[in-house]
C-alpha cells in the first residue's frame, strides 16, 4: 500500500467492497423508484469514505448517522461478523418500505440496528446532535453512577451530519454543549463527523466555511474523504483522541456529492457542467480502485468485472426485497408508537426505597410533615424516586444550587450530589438533548424547562427526536424521560408572555407523548410517580406541566383554610392512591352541570361551583389531569350524569384544550349541551392587564349561569 499509511492492503480491499456495495445501493434505489417499488432515493454516492470512519471505531461505539452514511452502516455490519448480504438487505428492505426491515419495520428509511449500536435518526437538519452529545455524556455519567448504559465504559459516541446542517441551531447547540462540558472539566467522549460535500441541496457552502465555523474548543481533524487512506489514518487518530482523553473532537471529511441530492433532483439546474465534472474526477470509489491498482492489489479489468457482478447481485436482491410484505393497517403502523402496559406501570408505582434509605434521605419523612403544597409534593416525590432509582437524574437551569426559580428542587443537590442533580447551560435544546441521550443509555432523566414558553425553543427535540425513537426502531431503542415544565399563567404582577404562557397546542399533537397536568399536591405526587413508572416500564416520554401559580397556594376558599394543601401518601398507600395515565378526578355530585377543567382552572371552578351550589344549581367539577391521552371514559361518564358540560380552559380559544374535549364528547355520542369559556387568543401582557385576556373565576360563573338558564 501507499507509504506512510496504516491502512493495510487487506483492509483497503475490504473497504473497497463496502464502498462498491454502498454505491450500488444508490443505483438500485433509483431503479426501484423508476419502477414504483422504492420510496427513498437520497443516497451516499460520493460519501463512501465514511466506510473508513466506521473502520476506525468499534461495533460497540454508539453511532447516530447522517442519511449519507451508507458505507459506514455496511462497514459496521461487517465488523459485527454479519454476512455482506445481511447489511445490504437491511438497506434494501428500507428502500422498499418492507415490514421486515430490521429497525423501522418499513416506517421510514433509516440507518439503525440495535445489535450494531446504530441508533436510528431521521434528521436532515442536525436535530440528532444534541442527543448525540447526551449519549456521550451518558456513557460517562452511567459509569460514575454505577448504572449499566448498554455500552462499554470506554465506548465513544459518533455522530455524522452534512455541511449544510452545520449551520442549524441544533448543530450549534451540540457543539457548544460539548465545548462547554470540556471547559467545565466534564468527560464527554463524542466524535462529530462533518461530511462536507459543499452543498445543501442546491445551496453552496462557502469554501473553507466548515473549518472556519467549527467551534474553537473542539479538537479538529481534517481528511480528504475521497482518499480512503487519508480518511482511515485521520479517523484513527480522531477516534483515539476521543477514546483516550474522553473529550469531544470534530472530524471534517471533504467529500463530493454524486448523483444529485435525490432521485428527483436535476443538478444541472443549479450547477455548471464543469462543477459536476470536477466532482466526478474526485469519485472516492474510483480513487480507492486506483489505490488498489497502484498498490499491486488488483488490476482494472478485475475491478470492473467485480463491479458488474456486484451490480447484478444487488439489483436482484433489491427486486426480491420489493416482494416482501409491507405495512397495510393503521394498527400495524402505530404498534411501536407508544406501547402501554398499565399493569406493569401500576406495579412499578408501588415500589419504594428501603425504609432505612428513606430515613437517611429525608430525616423527617414527608408523610409525617403534615399537609404540603404542590411544590413541596413534587420535591418530596422526586427525592423518593431518586432514593429508589440511582439512574434518576434531575437537571436544568437553576435547579441545583438555587433549587429552582420556585424552590421546587431545593435540597436535592445536598441529598443526592452533583452527579445526579446539576445545573446545565442555558439552552433548552441542550437540556433535552442530554435527556434524550441519558434515556437511550438506560438512565432515567428528569429535565426541567424553566418556563413553558422556553420549551418552544427546543420543541423538535420532543417532536422529531423523543417521540419518534420507539416508532422508528420498533421499540429496540427507547428514550424514557419525564420533562418537568413550570407552566401556565396567573403569576400576579410578574412576567409577561415569556413567564406566563398558556399554550400547549404544540405538545398536544405529538403522537405518543404523555401530558400530565396536576392541580393539587396529592395529584402532583401520584401523577409524578406514574410518569416515572411509565418511563421505566413503557419507555414513555412524559411532559409534566406544573402550574406555577399553584406551587405555593395553600387556601381554597378563605384565607387560612388550608384547602389547597394535601398530605403525602406513605409508600404503603402508593398502590391504592395510584393515578393511571388517562384517568380524571371528579369533585362533587351535582346533577345539573359538569364543569370540565384542569390546572389553574380546577381551583377557579371549585370556587365557582360552591357559589352556584348556593344558588341551588348542582355542579360537579371534573379535573382532566391528563391532557394526552384525554380521560375520555371519565369525561363521558361525568357528562352523561348532568347532560350539560361547561369546559373551563385556561389555554387559548384557538388550538386550546377545549377543542379536543368538545371533539371527544361529540365523537363519543354526547348529545347534551356543551359550552366553553377560555383565555383569549393573545399573548399575555405584563402586570394587571393579564387579567383582561386570561380565563377568570367570574368568566366560569357567568358561563355556567348562562348554560343553566
């Protein structure tokens, strides 16, 4: 082989075979599409140098791959001792949307395989980078906590992406978080691999941009992606750096993009013939063939014959894959979306730490403290669950030393230490990325987003990453998490729309996500236990919305009545006080009107109901508690008992919760009267003006009287 390289002739020949197979998969994808038998044509042509990146890593190194990392996937498959045909079949079944495809089961074309430590990604704009950072973080943190991560203790994470994706906020968040961790002295073994072909579909990346735009605190490596020996040597150095120092590194791999962006792409519309020709001259497959010939390991005719034989084989294999069964029903498609096992969750809820462990954790046990506020109930429940499970971690902005802006996590740092309770940088994408990486690594993350409005800065980490993983891996990978959010409005004299946000529409339409919305302290404790149990048992992604205005509320009707406080259930009663996902809570036995509500609306509705009862109008209040999935059975039962339903919804009129409640009533055959009262379609202003656009107790009373008239 070439002088100075560590790439042996045998290894070069093996990787050429992989590069050749990857190229012919792209050819087959176009052929299948022309015949109406294939459904994905974004290929890896020109990026086949990433075979050498895979060769520089171990099969046990978790990989989150770019959609042009086909040769990486085939190399990883071969490294695991699988037959070449097995890796090819994986990809071809994905192209044909076949139900037998081993990772997504025909739901999407992704590179993924649990046995190969390849975590499936659908990202085209780098949304997987924050998660990849989380995976690297979790490898080290699991080691520290003594919790199995599923990967060896010296494993490193690898994440590949395109040069255009480098500019996306998600990518920048990933790089910044990795660099921030390095400055903080944390170990974070991740190798970022930028496959730089100079194009984002039709938009050119400025020459030298990737090198200039890289984060200055990340160790930098540069390789010619069209020169297999150079990529191999450079990737070996980069991987060894990350593995030995447990610190992040950035590998730029200069590639070309051949065959256009995808099958429907007409390159000549935005590239000159000369530009296309120059890329063809750098074809990495031809370059590796030349390397073999110059090294005396092959002759041109032999390689051409090999190309033709392999092409015939892969096309035949592709046609066979098109004849495999596809998904045909909604039930088949949705099966891995969000599996629920209520019995397993119920059993998990009843588990508690040993008595002596709880004694050491609390001093005074929470069930002996008397009645608690909602904030105190959440705090004690988190402590109880952390005492039980060493993999539970609580983190976010200001949650550790400060104990949260509202004191909800106060004392947890002292009880459990900085490895399990820690402050993050101020970046919601980074917070959720750490959570997703921790969850897929076998830990149980409980991240906090400080205000509901801040969640929108990173919603794709829930929508595009968390919610899709089980769906696109048929449950082979899960990312259990309980995301705590300080939510809703009604902070008197404080904030504005960023600290008083009442919209959860963007959460409610994400398939499979559980949305919990406790109003009372006893419900907050029981529902948080349920969410953590569902995360453990089912791999659920739960969003736990905590009403800020009710955190420290003590009274219900009159000052000093303590009507909003509640006792903390001892572990012996956790089973009987369990609140299953999708079960509501009813107050009162009135037969004239059902007020359906949640969150802050519960307290307002109970107060309104007492006034209406004094006017001989029998009301019952139904606290939904779960906003996804809605407690439809309990809703219908309460509605039918009165025949009149008023929905008191603190979210906005358009896109608010009341819309789904009305739809559920009608869809399930309710024929009685329905009315709703909501907050206005407005952002929430500062100070007392907030009362002009938010749902009020008076609004509920007026609407109820009108419905009952």
